[in-house]
């Protein structure tokens, strides 16, 4: 099976979603014994799988955390433990993927675009188009 340049395959998307659910369950149950992870609400927005399905990159948004990078570092420190806890939910996979955690900046981008669209300059230009 060849990987096209148009994006991830259906299989990569499906497995990524299964991994996202498994990760969410592990974090929700509070199984990771790390003060920073235990005291932070962590939203997993997306999991991207490598073409060989051996690496799962999870994009996470720590909600209400003082230091987002510290939460990402804590998740990466505990990645092997989290991988072991998620294994039961992913037992149908031939290989258990290696987990990597990255900060999800898409929320920041959305709010930046929203602020731009609500700015007086853009509103003025939109009003001109309506006339």
C-alpha cells in the first residue's frame, strides 16, 4: 500500500482515533502518577499515526495549566507507562505504537483568526461589501 501525498490514509485516521480514545481513557482514569498530569485537565484533540502505525503523535491542550510545556514534558516522561496502560484497549494492533506528545496550537490559531474577524477594520470592510 503506497502513501499518497494527499494526506493520511483511512487506516491511519481510524487507528489514530482509536489511540486518541485509549489515551483519553488512561488520562481520565487518573492512572498516571505525576502531580502535574493529575492536577491538569488534558484535552487530546488529535492523534496522528505514522504510515507504518508504529508512532502515535498526540496533540494535546492542557487546560488551565500555568506551564503548557511542563505538562507536555511530563506526558513524554510518562509515555512508556501510558503506552502500557493503553495496550489493553489497543490489543487488536499488531504493534503497540510509541507515544509522543506535542502541544496543540490550533486553538490559539482559531482564537487569533476570530479576533481578526471581529476587529473594527474587518467589520468595516464587511459592511462595505454588504452595501
